C-alpha cells in the first residue's frame, strides 16, 4: 500500500511525497512521485493522492463547458501500480469521457513515440498502470500529442529538398511563430494551388500525422510527387492555434470564440487575421482545394469514422472528391474512408445554428472567388471503423489524401 503524506506545487510540478507501507515498516522507505505538465502540450490538474490512487482532472483553462484533452508526465513510479482516477471538480459541468476507444496513449521517451495502453487498462473514468522498474519517466495522454518539436524533427529530413520552403504566417500574443509551409511548385508559376490547415482547435493533434504523410508524398519521388512538383503549390498551416498547442489548451469552445469561429467580423487571433489577409492574395484565383483538418469528438459513432463535414456550397465537387478519396483509400489499403459516412450540411449539428458564434474557416473560404472545393475533414483520435490509429497509418492516410487530390484536379485539367 502507498500512503499519501503531503503534496506541494513547485516550479510548475506537482510533487507528492509517498511512503510505502507493507505490514511492518521502518519508516525509512521514501520515494517521490512527480507529476508535471511543464512541457509543450502538457495539461493536467492533480486533486490529491490517496493510497495508490491519483485523483486528477483535465485543465479546462478558458474553455466554455467541459472537454477531454489531458497530457501529463510522471517520474518516480518505477515498480509501483497506480490508479489514475479522473474527477469532476466543477460541479456545474457534466462529465465527459476522457479516454478514446483504445485507452490512454503512453510514451517512454518523452513524447517521441506513442502507443495505446489498451482499453483493458480503463475502468469508466480511471485507468491503471503497473510501472516496470525501468519506467523512470512515463508520459500519458488521451491521444498522441504533436507539437512544434515534432514538426521540426519531421522537417529536418527535407533540409536539402528544393520543393519546400518554410515561412512565418504570424506571431502570436505569446510570442510564438505560426509556421507557413509551401510545397511543390514554389519557384515557378503553378497552375493550381491547395491550402491545408490544422489545429484550429489546439487539442486535435492526430491531424498533424496526416499532414506529415501528405507532405512526404508531395516531396517524394513518385509520379504523383513529380506531378505536384510541376503543377501545384501547396500551402500548409500546421498549427493555427500555436499558443494553444504549445500551452496544452483544449482550444475547442474557447469563451467568446475559438480559432475556428474567428472568420467573421474582426478576428481576435493573429493567425486567423493573417490567413484572412494573406490567402486571397496568395490564391490568385487558383485554389482547387481548401481543406481544414480536425479531430471530432473523442469516441463513439461517427467520431470513429473518417468523414467530411460538408458546406453549403460546392456539394457536387464535394461528392466527386469524396468518391475519389474512397477509391484511393482502397487502392492504397489505408485507413478506411467511405463517402456514405460524410456529414452533409443540414445534418445533425452541421447547420447554420452551429456557426452563430462566428464563421469557420471552411465557410469563409467557400465564399472566395473561384475556389473549387472548400471542405473540412474529421480524422478520429484513436480508431477508424475498428482499425486502431497509429502515426504510421495516419501518415498513410495523408498519402491517400494527396492521391485523391491529384485525381480530383486531373478531372478538370489537361495537365498529365
């Protein structure tokens, strides 16, 4: 049994002094368990520790209502079995699920590689972990986090690639640079342009693995890669809410408005303001596809299926692209996508009523001149139609997106 003695908050870390009691004890067997969130993307609040149970809850910050993102690091648990119980300290907020379908994600190397702990580790709003002796530092999260350091690591593979340039879209209130990546035909006069955005909601991290796969395809040496490099300039904004990503915010439903409701009136955020100023000039009436990548709700039903959230305009092109994406997913044997799973405008929550707090990116882009397709793609956190997601197959789906976009543009083109 582990008995809780005291806790304190020091330099951003929750430090818990524990004494192990097993029958008779000489009182000298001390160990420290340190739970902290002081790293990019960190998010947790600790209520207390009682015996071998840690009572925790997600830090909602300026979120309106309850949301499910959390991500913490633990030191000093080696050789112990601990239960992590999520609690609701707010009383006026309803409980939300805090685990995706495959339980928590776990990392043993400070967040570089992630695996799912498994649904068998979960019991309602708690999970259990039996720390091995070598588990000196372990990181747990509701998903597989992706922050600026991960993007830098990915981009380091392409320092000599002439088909990519990195720039800065804006500087945030927190003094961070919002990346603007350009790929493909960036030195000539491309006939077509594509824009991809992600992390309008800071917690929706799985989309960045998809973007990696898309970028690998555009920067590669296949026939499709060379076609992009000859005919298309792609702009990618991987972290629209850059401060939220690095600070470990929920990002969804920020009080007032979140980044994906910031495309009407006067924008509150530097990144959305910059997108609204830069994109129409950059577009040159050449945008074939504008796609905003999101993760849906944490689990259940349609939230465990890749799906497109349709707009009011461009319904025919949306249907055509969806069928090409379904075909490409089957050809490449990637995570399954089916056109029938799409959420068309007017269905469920996807109505004009949902956008009363402000226009979203998709709605703003579809009103620009000569944009052929403006859409939102939802990519689940943990599982697609029964298939567990990992960084590798998420990247493969990014390749699938690139193949489908290639086919879509060719339908209205003489560029082979």
